[in-house]
């Protein structure tokens, strides 16, 4: 690919990705190549390349008959993903609390300090794009004491899989009473106190809150993926 096309593809990729992560595109919404090509002033092949990259990240889906569309909001998938995350992150946290040393404790304190000093909301009222990065770092550091690169790799992959769902929670639901500062401070304190049972319980609630709110929203607004069978939830 020529350098010019590569640059244009990156611009389209970042533009559509921003729309996805900020909730500007609805779950399951079809993505029209012609309209996107006109919007960004590029060829449809450039748009197709950008959408293919987004599909590889699980943000959009490709169907031979229907083209590209935003990933649908599947309650079954969200529930399964959340349960798996809770199980594996709880295992990693227990292991981190048991094995993490002074260096791990110091890293947790430092990562939490950065997180607490980073605003959640940006000047435009949307999610501050710096916050997800430091939030991810805090959780990675918290579990790094497990001393298991394979377990950490699986956990990080699952957390990345949840990113679009997490962004839909921010964009679509109202959870004004949530105190994220208190939640993260509690996780830090319980981990450093080596209270594994309480830390795991706090982590499970921390992970599960957003999915519960998003599932309720999806059902209230009939956003569940119609291609999936009935859920037992």
C-alpha cells in the first residue's frame, strides 16, 4: 500500500473508531461505504481497509451479504465475557496478593495515584481519552503480582474484548451514583492489606456493575442482537 493510502486508511480507521467508542454509532448499525468515503474524502477501498482493521479488533463485523456493521450488543456474549473475566481476574488477584512483593505494592500505589489524578470526563463532557489508558494500567499492575504472564495475557485480552461494551455503558446508560474513585481506592487498599476475600468481592462488583447496567439498557431499548437465541438471564 502506498504511503498516502496508508495515511488515509489510518485517518479513517481512527475516525470511525472514535465514533464507535464514543457511542456515536449504534450497536448493529450498518456502515455504508459510500457515505463514509464521502465523509472522509477517500476511496471506498480505503474505507474497506479501515473497516477490515476494525473488524480484526472486534469493533465491527463483516458479512458477505450485508457488508460491514457495528458489533451487535449481545446480552449472551456480554454475560459470558463478564463471568469469564470475573473468574480469571479473581484468580489473578488472589495470586497477586499471595505472591506480590514490595515492588508490586509500590507499583500498585503509583498506578493508582496516576489514575486518581486523571479526570474521567474531558472538557467536552465526553470520556477523557487519557483515562481508559491509565485505568487499564492500574488493573494490569494490580494483577501483575500474580507472576503468571500467561494468565495476565488472557486477562488483558478479555479486558480488551470488553472495551466496546464498556464504552457503550459510558455513552448509553446513566449511572450517576457510581463512585469510581472510591471503587479503585478500595481495590488498592484491600490488595495492600492482603485481604484476598474482600478484594476479590470488590473486584467482582467493580467488573460486573457496567455490564448489569448495559444489559438492563439493552432490554429496555430492545437493542439485543436479534440473530442470537433466547438468553436464560
